[in-house]
């Protein structure tokens, strides 16, 4: 099948409508947060002997999963549109501290999703300002507080 290119004559009203539609599409695409979000991930192991986990997250998900291993495995997944979220991990005494402190201002996307694999008997204290908290299979004491979503 062969097609022949043809010219289409547009009236002034049709030209204006088409121009407005193109301009609106360009503006909306430029403002779309989903199109501008970046995602990065990092994983690490904590080999120090700890019996408690304390987490404080400003936004994103916290998932803690029980394991029969003594090694703690942490995966941090960052979703952001400008500055990457700041996180830190430290061991103090017998406690592992995981903290995200946001992106340093602005109103765009700034989340850290944590997936932490811990020994089954680990005690946990979990705080999440605006995200969910999920705990699977732990037998140690668990305290979970979230400001905006469900904990399970």
C-alpha cells in the first residue's frame, strides 16, 4: 500500500486550538513529577553485633524482614527530583541506628525506601513521618510509629 502525502488547510480557529493544545501538553509534561524523579539504590551489610534496630525515616517505606542469619542487610532506595536524600547508619553500643534526614529543603519528591533484613529476635523501634511500616516474622519487641500511612 502506498500513501501520498497531502496538505491540510487549517482555519485560524483550528490553528489556535492546535497551538494551545501543544503548548498545554508541553507545560504539563514539564511539571510532571513522575517524569523528573530519579531513583538510586545502595545495599550494605552490618557485621557488628547488635540486638536492637532504631530507624527514623522522613518519607518512604520501611520494611523489616526476619532472617535466620546474624548479619543485617540493608537496602536503601532513594527517589528524588532534585537533591538526593541524606541517610546515615551507625552502631552505638548494641544498637544499629538508620536515619534519613530528607533532601535539605524544597517541596519535591524526597523518599527513602528501606528494606532491612535482621535476625528474628531483633528488637526494633521504627519511626516514619510519611510512609508505611511493614514488619515480617520478628519475635523481638517491636515499636512502630507512622505519621501518614499504615503499619503492619
